C-alpha cells in the first residue's frame, strides 16, 4: 500500500531503577535491547520474535499499538492500521525495565514515523504517565543515569554520564516478579527517620555518581523505603544485600521492583569472579536458579531512525538485529 508515513526502526535499551535508595527517582540504562519496527499497513499485524515475546497479545490491545495511537492522537494524525515487529532480549518481569523499554520504543517509533512532531520532553511525559514513575522510562529514553521528578503531569530530569570506572553485575533469578506485586507489599506511610535516611543517601549517591566518587557508593546505596519490605519476595536477597560488598561489590541493590539484584563494581576490582560466585551460590542456597551478566552502563538512550519502506520487511528486520543481540 502507499502510505503518507515513513517506516520507523528503533533500538531501545533496558534499565535498572531506584539504585537502592532512589525509589521511583533514579534510573540507569543497561545494554540489553529491544528492537521495534513500525509502519502503516492495510491491516494491523504483529511479528513478535524471541521467547520473551511469546504470549503477548497480537491485536489492537497490544501495548505497542496502544502507545503508538497515543502519539498519533496527540499529533492529530490517524494511522489506525500498523505493522509492528519487535524482538527483545530484555528478560520480562525481572526488574530490568522491559515494559518501560516497550513503551519508550513504541513512542519513539510512532513519533519518528510521522515526522517527529513530539519533543523528547513530551515523550518523557507520555512515557511516565503510562509507566507511573519516571525512573525506567527516563533511562531508556535518555541513556546514562537519570534523576527525575514526576508531578503527575510533567517529568523533570537531569542526565548524568555514568562514571568511566563503573561496571554492573546483575544476578537474574529464573522466576518472575510483577511490579504490581512488588509495589503491593510497600507501606502507604513511612516515618520521618526512614524518609531522612533515604533522602540523604539518594542525594549522596547522585552526587557520587555525578562526580565519579565510587568509594561513596556502598554507603549511599542503602535503602529503607522499599527493599526491606520486598526482601521476603526474593529468597537470598537479605544475605546478598548484607554481604556483597565483602566480596568486591561497591554497592548492591534490588534492580527496580526485582527480582534481579544489581551490583555496582569498580572496573579495576580484582574479585569479580568471587563476587559472581557469591551471588550465584547464595541464590542456589535459597533454592533459586539464576544467571549473572556483566554489563556496562549504557550511555545512549533510544535510537529511532527511518527505514526504507520496500523489500522483505520481516527478513530485513531480523537482518538488522542479527549480530547485535547479546543473549
Ligand atoms: N521504581 C519502581 C519500583 C521500578 O521500584 O516499583 C519498577 O518498575
């Protein structure tokens, strides 16, 4: 069919949220990716690749479709039928921002498809309104580390370039944990002592990351707002939080709502193998199968570009990402 609109291709990174004390505030992009291709079609079709995509709806209730329609509505254009392809290597419901990546990827794809009428700031507001907190979506959108504030309508943020010596080790349990469940165990009110505890550590952590003061990270990554309540949902988490720094981590936190845990590590650290072994052995002691991944903080956020509209679409989509996927 002929279309007034371009075909869009997007590559969007995963993310970790909170970094310990910065609940719903701090986020960092990580180099696991989702790729999305979107174009106008005569009828809506989906091509969802990768085991993580199995079981997602393939009709107009699909999140990617719904998110794209928000962009079109805001821009005042109508594109009711879409061809959407997606491949994701981001583990689902593990605390690595898979839903945030899908939201940001679909927003960016729909926007670039119709000539980019919406600014990045507007995309951030739309993404945060959908996700309800700005930490994961901000990191996927802008890359690096972000500190963000959401007032219910607008998200303000500052992006921080990750310190050069910072590496990340994640331990990803095999089981899934939904964000809804992990938010459901949180108290609705907290004491002033815990509030001060977290404000002070979040401030220290943000300053430490912005100035490359890695030696401050361990003490700054302490949290009393969410991790103590979520520990019961992740066997082994309490021991990992208490002891990882004795095995070479600068600091450790639950990644987002979990169940993945994330260690910040100095690139020069000599006990990397020991740390990895400690994480896996502790999970195993608690009956949990898990895998580890070393990751660099990811400086780039979502990348959206136009693609040629002709040719064997699905073949070229898979060709585009061949050689890039890391799992
Ligand atoms: N800040 C969020 C939470 C991230 O901890 O619940 C999960 O999406």
